[in-house]
C-alpha cells in the first residue's frame, strides 16, 4: 500500500460537523487532509498541547490552517505560533459554502444523519459532494472502499469518525463504524489477556479462544476484504487479535488521533529521512536472544546500531537515551508488569467548599545514584486515581455516582505546591497500569516528555503484556508506531517473531511484517501476542546517508540549544538540575563521537 501525500492544509477543530463540512471543501483523492482536535486548554499542560499542534502543522508543511469551532482561548494560544500561515476562522456552514465556492468545489449537498457522521462524510467525499447534517436516520451501512483496506472505527468520538473518514478516503479504503465500548469493557478484556496464566482451571489456549470470540462479536457484521488489511480505531480493545486472517494495525480514537496520523504519514513521505538509527535495550533481566540477532540483521541492512546492555541499561541511562538520543527505531527486551507501590489517602475541602476524600495509587521508578553521572537520585512517579468520595475510579457508573467538581484540579495544584499531605499511606502489591519496565538497577516507568531528540521513532517492545498502556504513552510522546504484546511470551517466541518481522518480512509494511512473522511462528494456533499501533502504510525504510555525521550534527545542535536554556535559567535564578543533566548527556555523547573520530566534512563539503 502506497502512503498518501499530505495536503498542505490543516484543520484544527473541536466541532465534528463543521470539520466534516470543511473536509468536503478541502479534501482531494489520493491525499490526506490533516484534521486535529484543538488544544485542551483546561489541562495543566495546556502549553504543551499548543506546542504539539504547532509542531504537527510544521510536520504537515501546511500553507493553510483553518480553525473550525475552537474556543477563543485555544485560538489565541495557537495564534502565537501560527501567524506565519495566517489561520482562517470558519464558524458556520455558510462560511464553509463560501470557501467551497472559492476552491471551485461543487455545491451539491448530501443530507446525512449526524449520528453516523463518519460514514456520511466518506460517502460525500466519494461522491464529490458537500454534506449537511440532520437528526433523521441515515443508512448505518459499511462504506465500500476502492482498495482492499478497511478502516474499522469505534463510535463515541464524532471528531475521530471525521478523522477516520479522511484516513479512509486518502487510502481508498472502506469504512465501518462499530458500537462504542466502555472503558470498563476494555479494561476487563486487557486484564484477561494480562492474567492469561492466572486461572489454572482454564487452559491459556481456551482462554484466548474465548477472548477472540468475545472481541469478534464486538465487531458486529463487518464485511472483510477478501485478501486485504485493516486499521482499527479503538479505545482499548485489540480487535486485530480476533481477526488473524488479515494483517491489521490500531490507532487510538482519543486523544490525539489526528496527531498520530500526521506523525505516521509525514515520516513516510519520499523526501523524509528513513529509519537509519536503531537503539537496542537489553538490561539482561531475562534471556533476550532477539537483541543479538536484531543487532546483526539491522547492521547488515545498513542501519547504525547502538546497544545498551546489562549495566549500561540503568534507569538513568535508558530514560535519558529514550528522550534525547536521535534514533529512529527502539527495540526493548525486558520484563514488563505493574509495579508494587503505595496507596495514599487525602482528605480536604475543595475550592467549592465541598469535603472530599481522594485515594491515589503511586508507583516509583528509582535510578541507582551510584550509576548516575552526577551521583544524584533520579525518581519517576506514576500516579493513578483509585477512589473519589467512596466511589471507585473504575466504576462504570462513576460519573452518575460522584461529581468531581474542582476536586481533581485542586488536588493537582495543591500537591504540586506541597499544600496537601496524605492522611494515610499504605503499601500495595500492584499499582494498576504502571507498566514498569525492569532495567538493570530498578523499574523504569516510561513517562517520556519527548522521544529521540524530538524525532518520531518506531518502538518495538518485546516485554510481556506491554501493549495498551505503553502504546498510549509512547504514541502520546510522538512515536509514529508502537509494537507490543498482549500477554506473557516465551523467549523463543520473542526471538522468532521479531527476527521474522525484521529479516524475512523487513521490506513489508510494519503491520504486515508482524502479521506474516506471527503466521510463520504460530501457524493455525490462537496465539497472536503482538499488536501493532500506527498508520498502516509505514515500514522500516532505510536510506543511504552518512548516519554518524547526521547523529553528531543533531547532538551538537541540541547541546548548543540546551546550553542556551541553561544559561538563561541561571541568569534568572531558576532551578536548572534537569537541564544540567540534559547538557551533560549531550556533552558526553558529542565527546564520545569525537573520540571515535567521526569524519566531518571539510569546508568544501568533501
């Protein structure tokens, strides 16, 4: 499957109907029109939300940006970055009609139900029509594709349906919208996968067969392409496991679906650098023969390969490398599982005057200061809400039972400024969703602020049960693809699947490569532990370049940039310990490259 080009136009919208109408005025066959949601301005990290959208506009090389139904605060925040492209505001259907006329589009309109917005949009795009929405029912049918690819989208997020229709239109794919599944349903299925070997009264094979039947029933009456492929747009459920007859990938419908698609498609454009730098991590906490084999295979294919093994794979070293080193492919081989930790109970009166009781679970990842360059303790903290006012956070009826009000915002603000202390601390054996990766010295809690020196890498994680939680975290941090597992796997499985995907099927799309590799290992069996996340038409694409020189150049630029930030912070009297660590990392890496005598071009470029 060929990757579509990106239209140099981005729609930023929080109004799904308006975004759909605008799509009809702007989309073109064979190209992808990027549609992204607006920054979530109520979040603590609202500035990061704005920055990520600005970066997505840059990656799409947009010459036009349209705001459609954004709040004034979101528009004002984006304007500070996007004035170079002169964003246009589209506030209603009449404005869309004016734009369509300006673009020379036919104004014939398809009337469709607003309750199946994605199917209506793809139908209108294929017919070359505009679209208008009403409350009347429309046929809840599967839209057939021109290619053998099918996009299957869970309902429940109207803007995600709009993005799914755009994705399908660009690929010439069909589209099917299936019923929304609750977070509770998704968690129950994932827990069943993760605890595959817990119930000794049922064999793992029988349990997997039961899960496959359950998930397949959730898909309803999908008409599958005979010899095609699938993209699932889902909340939590790994639908591809239950349909092993076709290769498949997954995208998360919320948050940031639009950003994830831009990350994938933009990195597959012919003018974009390939997948040339691999980092392999083996803390030697488990047998990992796939690491040696991967190092050999990737080097033979022309990749620059770097490995962190044993004592070189500490929490401190790996966490900084994952965020700061300019790699394109990351392969992890270690244990993964929810860590033990603490349950802290807080009692306070929120800013609305309501007495609240909030219980949170906390897991810690602690680097060994003896293995740190500055002999300082590095601590990462993962926090998960457990209970509010006596109602469990996982209760499917939580929203009806308790009104959070200002409680969570107050809690986050007051704990950050040390104005709130727990009234009770308990030890617990498992912090759900912590998904800790075992390094040489301690647990690494993967909560990266960015990845690969602000690049967009592919992540392959061989750790057991490493799919959903870590896929979400890494794609949120701008990984363009993530491959993880649903349940515990044996060493031989990891080796055979990964090597099959990288060697025998290495020239195929990533989803197809892992599908083929698993078919080769498991034949007709039910086991299919690996799940791929990311847009379908992307692959490990290696191109010819002076890779060491490029790495050195990137790190020299990063070092200079962070040195300026450090100096600015020092002049302002701000805390700079974290930035000092970044500067130390890049300084060490640049010196290491110099010590290894990387050949720099002379002044004439020779």
